[in-house]
């Protein structure tokens, strides 16, 4: 009897283990099935635009095609990585009015939804030109002042009646405080021999100076020219100015960067475009009456830029400003813009040029 009881217990244990294993296997199979059902399938989507180049402020039409016969239930759209809105399409053509596109290059991401599980994303690159042509200007020379022909001008700025100049070239880069009337040097400091100096600007009792490819800038005491500290940036350094609150920097492209003055980190940026396209090679900068004036490197042109939108508002043609026929020493390109708000004086020069020029603008 005792042996029979032990046998019954053994059979009951084996049956219980078999049943438990079967239940676990069934649950495991059900979980796999559920997981398979929840996998989101990718639906092929093609996007096209009516024109490759758009005009800022005008409607934009985007057409799409999919491998499904039904329209998507909704389309979630972001512009330059910022969510804009969810669309509920009535056709395969989407029209955008008052979308927050910026001047220049924009990346738009559209995610298409069919029900809860079918979706796909597509990125579309759009380029927007300005909707206004710049106003063209020529110039009138009011006066000229002597400029050191050994100065490879990279930055120029007025402050308290003196002209400050930053120069370039390895082993020759300097920062100067100058007397405009006679070109005399009031104060100067040399940059390290392995640094190619670039743009400068003054704020408060500080002078900021960039370098070309070292990705390092220098901050000096305006009164003593003592070096206070250095700062870094991830691009090349070309032009530098300020609006009284932020530093404004160019890097030789069509992009202008706005930097905070404490940590000298990027706050925002604009892309500079006119009605024909991007204005590249932006070099020396000067902030004048609420606009950014910039030399276009390698040309005789200066452009005026809206600091909020990046639109080019003015185009200054300074051709033949310097008569090169009578020069005995080599000269380089136009570069250097300084504005004295106290006297409403606009001063321009170039690299190794023998003169500073006080000019006034003449609308063409």
C-alpha cells in the first residue's frame, strides 16, 4: 500500500511538470505572435516639389506617392528638427502657407501614418532665396587717410575716436590702435607666430580677435592690450563684429553666427541669401545702423544684411576705389569696414592698401 501511494505521487508530479511546461510554451508562442503583429512596416514614399528653389514667404507645394492605394491618415511634419504641425491630407499634393521655413537651406521631415502600425518617414531638403532684390549702391570718396602698406587688414573698428585694426599673415599678425588722421600707431600687440590673425571687435573694455584656422580667439584689455583669456570655436574665423549684446562672426561661408559674450558659444545663426541665392565668402563684418555690413572676399562688393532674416538688403559696388596702376607695391583684396556713429563716418580699406577711404553711399 505504501509503495502504491509513492507511485501515485510520482505520477502526479510528472503530470504537473508536463502541464506547466506546456502552458509556458503556449504563453511564449503567444508573446512571439503579439510581437510580430506590432512590428511597424515601412511604406515606400516618394516626395517631389514643384520647384527645387523656393522663394521665402511664398506657398510651397509638395507632392508624394506611396505604394498604398489609400491616402495616409495623417502626416506629422517637422522643419529643421522642430515639430511644426500634423496634417490630414485630402490629396497627394500638400501646400504649405506661412510655414516657418528659414532663408537658405531647410530640412523638412514628414512621417506618414496609416492606422496605428503602418508608418514611414521621409526627409526633404528645400532651399529658399530672398523675396527682395538688394538695393544697389555706388560710392563717393569724401577723404582718404594713410594706411600702412605692411598691414594685411583683417578687422577694422572705431572706438572713442581711434581706429583699431587686426592684421593677418603668419609671423606678422598684430592688433593695432591707430590715429586715423596720420596712420600713427598708438598701441600694438603681436600674435603668436603660428597664428594667422583675423577679424576684431570691441565691446566695453574688451577687444576680441579671431584667428583663421587655429580655431582660437583672443580677448584683450582695451586699455592695456593685455591678453585676458582665449576662447575656441569649431569653424574657421573670418570676420567679427557685435550688436552691443552678442558677438557676430563669419567663417567664409554664407553663414553668420551669433555668440554670447560670456562663454562665447553659438546662440543662433542665419544664412545670407539674396534673390539669386547664397552669398558665400562673407569676410570682414561691421554692424551699422541695425544691419551687418560684410566684405565679400575676393570681390569689390560689400553687402548689407538683415541680422534677423539673413536677407541681403543692399549691395555696394566699390570697383575702382583704389587705382592700382600707379602703385609700386603689391596689394590684395578689398577688406576692412569701420563705422564711427559719432561722426557718421564710413571707412573702408584693403589688405596692404596704402589708404583708408572715408566714403558715402550713392544709390544707383
